[in-house]
């Protein structure tokens, strides 16, 4: 269950770090929720951008890894292009990332 009402910056930061793209979720929905959590955690834009890439499937993460973004909206546009070009299927949840 997702906690949409984080009560402290620490809670929001923890949720931001661990938030992953879920099965059936669009890249835009993922982006909106992860950006919201980053804002609640009072993160700077550059940290939000980095965190966005950390929650996507490995093939998308790899494609975005070599790119540089100055805004989260640039990240979203690139992620949408990548997922459309690769015809990525998000019907299953993103695998658990290594810690």
C-alpha cells in the first residue's frame, strides 16, 4: 500500500528512494508520483532527476544512464521516447533493485 500522506521529510525521502514503477503504471504516472515524493522530501531538482532513473526497469535505466538532463520534464520526455521506441511493457512490476 502506498503512503500518500507522508508526515515528515524523512518519511517522504524514504518513500522517494524506494518508489518503483509498478505493473500497469504509465511512465507519466510514475513520474508524477516520484516527483511529488521528491518535492515533499524537499529535494533539489537534480536529486529528483537522479531518483527518477533509479525506479525504472533496467533496460530503460540503461538507456537513460548516458543522458544528461537539466529538468525533470526533460527526463520525462526522454523516458517516454525510450519506452515508446522500445515498446516497453509495464504490465509487470519493476524488478526489485539491488541495494
